[in-house]
C-alpha cells in the first residue's frame, strides 16, 4: 500500500518554526522513488540538525548506493529542533523523511550514523517522535529494524537497549547484504517475525544484535562476561572493510542543499584509513588499513562532482590527506585543470611533516589563500612521543617559517589537554610554542600582522585504541590548566594579542567519555537525560553537565559504579571491556603493548608508519583478510584538458 506524504499537514505549520527550509527537502540530486515498487525501504538518519547532517559523506554515500538498486528505496531524516518537536507533538505529526515526507515508522529499516556519542539523545527523540517504542525489546513486526553505524557504533553498548543491531566499519557492501536478508524474509511471508530476521542477520557474522548477547557483572561493577544466548550467533562480530575504493566512486550525485549547511563544498575522499599510529586516534585505528583512491579516480570524481553540483570548492578529504602517495601530482594536475576558474581546492588540517610550500601553493593557485591548520596535539616533545605524534618543535617552527615567508599570515594549531602523563608544564609549553610561532613569523616575513590561533580540545579515551585503558583527566584540572595557559599567554605584551584561543571547558569531554567507554548500564542514564529534556548535547548552548551528572548519579544509584568509575579510572589488562566482543581487527595484546610503550618510565617508545616500514603486527591485515592499498600508480589525472 502506498504511504502518503505528511507534507500537506506539515506545510501550514512551517512558518511557526525557525529555519523551516531545513524540513522541506527538494535538494538538487535528491532521489524520489515509488513506494510500492520497492521491496526494501530504508530511512537513513544523521542524528543532528539538517545543516550539520546533510553534508555528511557517510549518509550521502549509503543513500546513493541503496537507491541505485531498483528494489531498494532510501530516504533521509534528521534531528528536529525543539520548536519543531513541540509543533509535531502538538499536531500529531511523526518523524518524517525530507525526501517524500513519509513517516519513518513505515520503513523496513532505520539506519543511524553516529559520528559522535553526543547524538544519542537526538536519536531517542526521533524514535519517540516516529511513534516507535523506545526500547528495542518492545517493538513489533511492523516497526523498522533500527541499525546503528558510524564510528561510535564500535562500542554500541550504551545504546544497546534502543537499537536492534549495529554494524562496524564501512557500510557500502553490508547495507546491500542486510537489504537482501530482509528482502528474502519478507518474500517468505516474514516467518518467525522480528526475532527471525534479526537472527538471520546475526548469524551472518557481519551484524551485531545486542539482544542475542547476555552481559554479566562482577560484584565490583566490572564486566564478568558477554556471551551469545542463541545457537549460531558468533562470539565476536567483525568490522567491514571496503577494498578498491575506485570501484566505489561515491557520491556520484552529491546533494546540493537549499538551506545553508556547515560545509558548502564538494568533498572527495582520497583515501580511507591511517597507519600513522597516533595512540589517541580512534578513527585512525578502526579504519585500518590504508586504501588509496587512484589519481584517475580522484580526477573523475572531482570533474563529475563539480558538473553535478555547481560547488566552487573541492575538499580532498581523508584522515591525513597530504600522506596520499601522489598528493603532489593530484594537487598540480587539478590546479592546472581548474586554473582561471572559480574552483578552489582545499585540504583539511595537514601533518607538519607532510606539509611543503609547493603543495600549499598548488592549493592556493586561484587566489584563495586561507589560513593553514596543523595539529601538533601535544605541547611538548615528550608528550608528542607519548601519543606517537612524531613531530618535534623544530619541525613545526621550520614549517611555519616556510609558510609565513611565502605570504601566509594566519596559522591555526590544534592541541589536546588531558593526555596520558600530561603535566602543567606540558600545557604551558603550548603557550611557549605559540609565542615562538609568532616570533618566527615576524622575523621571516618582516611584518607584525602575523596571527596564530590555538585551538584546544579535551582528550577523551576511545575504544579500540591503545589509550582505551587510560584514565581521563577530571574537568576541574582540565579547566585549571587551560586557565593558567590563557593567563600565561595574555600576560606577555609582545605576543599575547597575536595569539587567539579557542577551547571548551572540560565538562562535555567527561560526558563524552562516559558514553564512549560505557556499558549497557549507561543506557539508563541516556534515557533519563532525554526524558529530562536533553537534546542536541553536541551543541554547547544546549549541553548541560549538571543534568548529565545528576541523572548519572540517579540512574546508577543502586550500582557499584558511578561517573568517575567510567571516566577518570585507569583500567587493567585483565578487565573485560564493554567492546571486547566487537572486532576492529586490532589485536588486543598489540594495543596493550602500545599502551605500555606510551607510558614507559624510561620514556615513550615511538612506532613508525607501517606503510613504509615492516609490519608491526597490529593484526588488521591478516585478521580482516585485507592489505594496504597505496600508489604510486605513475598515471595521470584524466582528463587533462583545461576547463
């Protein structure tokens, strides 16, 4: 039966809410398909506002991969602001998609991409607005199967009560496999109901279904075991790794929003994965191995994307874009091709040891010379060795000297506060380093309009990293160190006004730490916060530490664990971690040894990038049956004709 659009009921209400255009849809390159023709239907959600969610590459890629199949229909939905939530509840309008304004509850599957844990409350709002039971155990055969993905899905335990399943890793192939299982189950007349289709997904080995695993706890609050409770369900669920990125040149038809979004550009992912081995970086660890897109593939995607969208900026994205083996040729040949046009090229933050002036000049050829961003992460050489960020202070100074001497006036430096073994002195070194950057810039340029912006984020230990066992710095100490740093820099009349500071207080990081390393008991906290009005917790203006702290204390009052237990406590090797039954390919003993190397009392031991050195046995390639895929190819970016 066709599912009617909710738009006739929604449209008259739009003038009463802020930014109504974000609920209208109708973007260039959006897909509209016949409901009755499709056999499997997906509602894809990014659990944040439209302006944040629409540019998300993951959702756009899956949206297109699914809709390319004539038997699958995929539409998108986003979090609604509080004013729209009130209007929807008052007028009995359920959570809807922006493509055809169909009710989310009518779909077979609901896929949510979590890039941050602070989107959990928005997810609960969407489930509730859709008219679905909040808890997965209460859902019936007519409710969508709710599947979590994205980086946060590598520890889905805090939301295990609310999701039916989770998928680890790359989604392009597994969403099609899931669709095929659901298609077959529906064609057979839905035998065994909801449990049967979830069991089929779980037995495939590629989908984690929390309800098929029992968690038991020790008297001290630790986890005793996580055990499958159905025959045929695997003890560990492995991540998915997409090989040969050139075979998956998505998005081919990028969405062009009608409303303003946080990124007004066309993005091309030039490679996936990272083997630099930064010990704090979850993204680098869980996306191994490195898989490069060829120079030809990049050129074709850039050309197609610009023709299909009209965007004037192309972002060449990855975890460390300047590490692409052919980045010099990519930059030069794209620069040649689009010279004299309105098209500009950009890289995200660049590693100090991968930056060079030739590369920077290629990316600023069309006269758009923006500031340069580098991420030393740690304030001192000692601390950078702890985190395996092998960049010395002299390396950084030489790099910024080259930039300032070639006409750049603005440099942004990104650091973290609260890293393992960090001291007050390490944080003060951030100030000394920023001063030296300004001094160097003035000397090499002969100018005094040199600027340096210091951006500082709080360190949050993440699952599947060597730092997953680390204690998190309490928010009081974090705030105290940052205040001392700010006072130290401002007190210097020579450099203080040339150095800008951007940082958040330590409280949001503590809650992110609770959610990132939490177990199933944390689900009670998330639900309590949501019922108390928690929404858009990733936005500083909506976040309430007091609400989270109070609800954590209430929800865990009868447990031997509390907020500090989940955050500021260091773990031991023998402790069962909530995500140990989820396999990112990384050998647990290798992660522990790398953690011990970081905190070696004789000084941290650094690990090289395995792209260029012998294998360090992290486990990913043999365990996942994958391999590093890198150039150089020696080929040219095609076509070479100037636009």
